[in-house]
């Protein structure tokens, strides 16, 4: 991916995976990387996005001093603040683009799970993760109201988190679930394989449509097909052996452990009925038929409201550019209804 199109969340995730450490000293951005890890592409990104990275790191550092789970992506504004649970990789900056397009008057806090820092221990029960977030939120903002959001596998934790806060007397006007995975997705192997296969196929077709010639499309399809068997085997292994480390590299091992533990937590979770308002935001209408089984949330929230993004929305990256503005507008429409 070229440096001019790499998104901010992707950049931070790639730096972390390659063990490239960045920190702030005064107004200067410092960097330390293993030999060969800091390519020319990453150097250009660090130079061109220095101010953006420094601002993000300063906000994260200030929050971590008191509440390590609270990452303020936008701390200003008078609207009801959003506290958002990321997907199973636990990356709080996956909400950066959405937060930006919701505007400067919308406070937005991403929730960083225990274990993401590579030092604390990840939790393997949704109820425990939600309890951890609930304590952090109340310490950071003692009184509501709070809007609780969740993305992908983080939707289950967001659902449980809102229930905990509500049971303790806090006002939760809305739960916003973005492309929520129902827990049964990871309990049923055929459903999981279908979900990932369909998502991969949709992505492949979108990329092929951008290529200028039939020959280029055929070569691209062949390259994707060659990797299919390996990816399926890796997926089956992940489901069957979700608690086993997949790498000896400490950074990658930490990320893999957090991911597998989060999947274990999701597989164990059984949602129970909830009477509050729930808005479910899907990338597009076709996603209703995906293996993610979003319609199964209606079993515990029969009154849930569904909102759909554009048909060409790239569902694995629906909260990032170029789809973030459309998803932000859906959220505004839902909130205005209330």
C-alpha cells in the first residue's frame, strides 16, 4: 500500500506489529525500530503525519495516567459522549476516522482492552471485559448519560457494558452497534467459514473491478486464489486452538493472544434481553445475509433499529475512509430520531 493512501489507523497498527516504537519528547516525535523495519514508506508517513501522531500520543498518554482503558479521540463538545469498544484486535484507533467525521462537538472515547499494551493480561469473558470498562468509564465520567458503541466482535462487549451501566442507574440513551458479530458466528464453524469467505469474495470483486484489463483481473484473481487454502487452514486452526500462541515474536505474540482470547470470550457469551434503545449499523443491506448473523440480535432486542450504509461500502473497513462519512451520517440520523 502506498504511503499516500495508508489510513491513520492502519499506520499505527502496522507500526505496532513491526515493533516500531514512537514517542513524544517535547514537540519532537522520536522513533526506535528493528533493523529493516523502518522502510522509506514509514519514514514518509511519520514525517508527513507528525502533528497528527503527536496529538494522538499525547491524548493517549494523558488518559492512561488515570484510566488506561479510556483513549480520548475527541474530548471536546457538548453532545452525549460516545464510549466505543473496538473489534477483537483491540485497536482503539480503529475509530479515528469515524470520530473525525462526527464533528468537533461530539466527544468520542475509544476503549482499550486489557492486554492491548502487551503488559496487562487479556480477559476471556465478555462480562469481565465489560465490567472493566464500566469501572473505567465511571471513574473518568462519574455521571451519565453515555452512548455505548461497539464494532464487529466488540459489539457483544458494548451490549453487556450498556446493561451493566444501566443496572447501576446510569442513563444510556442508545447502544450503537457497527457491523456486529453475533456470538454464534464463532460457535458454528460452517457459519464462520461462510462469513469470512463471503467477505473475502466481496473484497476481491471490488478490487478486480478497479483493474483496467481482463488479464490484470485474471492475474489478481489467481493470486487471491493461491492464498485461499492457507487462509482457510489458518482460520480453522484459530477456531479450534484459540488459546495457543501463533508466533514467538513478543509483539506479534501479544497481539495474537489478545485476539484469540477475545474470540474465546465472544464464543462463550450468551446475550440476554435488553429493553433500551439499540441501533444496528450495517455496511450495506446485503450484509444482513452474511455469516455474521446480525438478525440474531433481534432475539434479545426485538425492537432494534437497523441502518444501512451504501451498497459499495467496504464492510471490513466501514469505519475508515472513504466510508466513514456515510456511516457518521447514519449515526447522526439515528440520534436525531431520539
